[in-house]
């Protein structure tokens, strides 16, 4: 699905990613954990194509294609989805209108005709149920006046509508109460197939009780310093990040 | 300087006088005053405080140096694209009301006449438009075409909108002075669209409308400016709002090399409400200059203004909004907002709120914002697969819709959406 090799990225003069190596295969869920400032959000932004960052070294292939050469919209059309940590409010652009535009542009990219209005509405109805999103919200402007939990559910709703191959959930659990967390996690679990993959970026272990990862990676100071299975997340939760910091500052020092 | 100015004015006066009939509906004293004012003051240059960004004297010198007043006849097929199915369509062609091109629908409670039918000493025409207040009002008082008079009689709520098409077609550089007088009698209601189009060669259109909204009456009106790339226009609206009345106006500017809007509202009756909304999209070397005045003369009134601009290329947008709260106008609520998006580094937006408040118990506020298209919103849309162009269009449409939503005539709204979509 995605192969990240020796990825380095900077913002201005400051190098944030210092050589990331990661391979995610179809059907897998990978969790990336790490303390604040370790580069988790930078990694998701770089993969989605945010222009604030400069990739200085390394390569990323997505289903055999060079991801870093693609525009943000083409990455999405190829099947990459980023659930934002802080979803943007866009007054005046209706959720539905925007999603219809997105779906049709993705379809056009793959040489398919625009979706029929009735098929689109049926799809909206089905996916709304999946994330228990109020029908009123889908007709409103994108995220405008949504609560924190509603914004995150809207991200998962959009993901469900677009059916990406690879979804990156960037701290989707932040700001969620336990009920919203369960809804979001259920949505992800129901969307999981043998043909798609997820990268779940999180600071805490609790989301991983609901979305069980196949692999857990610890990102620290711009590098993946340790990889393992779901037990690694529990170990991290028990010991805290301080031990990791201590351990790797020592080895680097 | 004075001598140079009067050369421009002299030339215009000579050119127009040669072709124009004497205006019958402006009283002789006003006509003398109009010519005198033009003689003394000329067409304003950018030295004039109110025309700082809009040097119209220079425009006449450069663009209308061969002014000849050569008009084409307007036919039914010229007008047809601008008619609205659900409305009563009236046509003012090259400044003159043309009954033959207008709909022949008789609706109870409306009087429609040409301005010349209101000649005589008791004419209301000009009562809201003193020559001494502005050169373009003076120009209209002196040389107006035989425009349109609409009166909605007491207690009549007109069920369909009125669509006035002001169409100009000239064969060579010409100045046209279309004019209207709209009177809404007590407790009457109507929606009126004034639509400006031009075909043919370069034209300067100096439009003047007087609007009288009497007690408890409601006038919803729209100005739609789509005169084309080559046209120049000054549009003046002189409005008087009476007790318990509502005036709700929206101006949409789609095209025009230079468009100057002077919208002056005299709030003369208590408990009235006046709203002015505007949307303009500019590109190339266009200049769109909106000047508004809300003159609160009496207590307990509300006024609202929302002007939005999308300014691209090397174009210039201007919003100058003056709120004048007189000593007696206690309990005034006056709000003003100007929001703008600059699409290029060479585009310019000048915005100037002017509040002059002489009463002590009022609520007045103004806000202005000018920025680029929101990059975070753009990235969010693209991250969902929406292409750059579509994403920009979605965001600009969202920005414009706040004003466009004021347009309540369905077919007009759809036309505007289509035209705006080409400009985003």
C-alpha cells in the first residue's frame, strides 16, 4: 500500500522528520504513537501534501506511484485520506455539496461518470448511520458550529463516503468523550476490509482499545525509534513517554 | 485647472445638447442650476474628496474624447435575454422608456409612465436629487432621457416583481442618462429589479433613480450591473425612507470597466429599516467604487450594510460607507460591514468607513476585513479530492452567497449564480 523510505522534512530551517521508514500493507492497521513535538502531525501533513513543509530527502510510494510528486487532490483521488486533527470550518460551503464535488472529481479522475443524485443520497443516508451523524449536520456548512465530537465524526463520515485505500487518522481521539470515541472507533472497524489500511496517530493508548492495531510504532524526535505489536502501546501507557525520552536521548547523546 | 475642467464639461454639454430634447420634467429653475453647477464645478477629478479613487474627468478626457451621441435602435430580440418570466418587464432603451418593448400587463395598483408625462410645476421628479449635491445628478437633471416613473398605490402588495431593463446600444462613444422615479405609497409593497446591460460600442451611462418609500411601505430592490467590459457607469440612487417603512436594496456588480455607485439613503421617518448590500467581482483593470450614505435624521431607526468584494488582476475595489447620525436621531442602530478577498498581489481594495455621530444614545458599529482566500480551507477541500479550481470556486461562491442570498427572484438568482461562476 504505502512505502516510506528515509523521509526527511523541514519547515523553514527546522528539520522535523529525520528519516522515517514505514511500510503499511493492505488489511493492516498501524498505530503511530509519540510524545508532543515528535513529528506525528508533520508526518500526516507531509503525506497529505501540505505545502508548508519541504521534503528534503527520501521517498514515498503509494500503490507503486511516487506520492510526493502528486498534488494534494491527486493523492486523495488515488485513495489517500487524512482525518484532520483540527477539522476546518468552512462557512457557506455545504457538507453535501462539497462531498458531491469531491466524489465526482475522484470519479472523473478514474474515468467514471458523475454519481446519480439518488445514488448519492442513498450513500449519504447509509454512511450517516454508520457514524451516527445527525442528518441536520450533513446539510449544514462544513464543520461550522459543530462541537469537537461532531467535527471528528464528520471526518469519519467523509472517510466512509470517499472509501479511501489508506486512511490516516491524525489524533482523531483528541477532544473526544468516551461515547464519541466508541462511535468513531466503530465506524473505522466497520469500514475495515482486507483491501484497505489505516494509520492511526495518537498520543494515548485508549483509542487502541477500540481500534486494535496490528503494529505499533513509537515516533520520537523525527524518527521511528521502536516498533512492535499492540503490547508495545500498553507498555508505553504503563511506563510513560519519559522513559522513552531518556532511553533515546542517551543513545543519541 | 478650472479652465481645463470646463473644457471636458463644455465638450460633453455641446455633444449632448446637439442631440438631446429639452427635459420637460425638471423644473426650469433646477435646469438652470444644473447647468450652472456643471459650469462652475465640472466633472470631478481625483482631487475631489468623494472621487479620490475615481477620476471621472480623466475618464471623459481619455475614453470619451470623440463623444458623438450615435445611438442604435433597440429591438425585442436585444431585450429578450434579460426579461424575467415571473416579472413585469419594462424597458428603458438608450435612456428612454419604451412602452413598445415592455410587457403589456395591467396589474391593479401600479402606475407606469414615462417621466415626460409628469411635466409641470408640481412634478416630484428632482425632489430627492438636487443638482448642487453632485455633478452626475446635475448632469442628469440637465440631460436625462425620458425615463420611467413607477408608482405603487396605497395598500397594494404587488404579487410579482417588476424587472426594469436599462439597455444601451451605441454606434460610437456616447453618454446616456437613464433615469427612474419610484414611489411606493403608504402600506404598499413591491420588489423591483433594475438591470443594466449594454450592447454595441463604448458607452458612459449616468443613471439616476429617486426612490420614495412612504409610511409603512416596503421596497425590495436589486441593482444588477452587467454592462460589459467596455462600459463606464455612474449610478446614483437617492432614497427617502418614511415612518415604519422598509427599504432593502442589493447591488450586484458583474462587469463594467468603471462602475461608481452613489447610494444615498435619507432616513426620514421613525421606526424604519434600511438595508444596503453589495457584491462586486473585479478583474483586469476594472474599478468598482461603492459609496454609500445612511443619513439618520430621526430617532428609532435601524440601518444595515454588508458589502463584499472579490478583487483580482490589477483591478481596484472601493467601499466608502458613511453613517451620519444627526442630533435628533437617538436610539439609532446602524451597522456596517465590508469584507473582501484579494485574488492577486496587484489588486487593490480601499475601504473607508465614516461615522459621524451627533446623538448620544446610539448603537453604531463597523467592521472591515480584507484578505486572501483561506489557505487552510483550500487544503482541506483538496485533501478530499476537490481540484484547485473547484475548491477556489466553492470558497468564493460561499463568500459571495451571503449577499447573493438576498436575491429572492428565483430565475434571477440562477442567472447570477451562472454568471458569477464564470468569474470565480
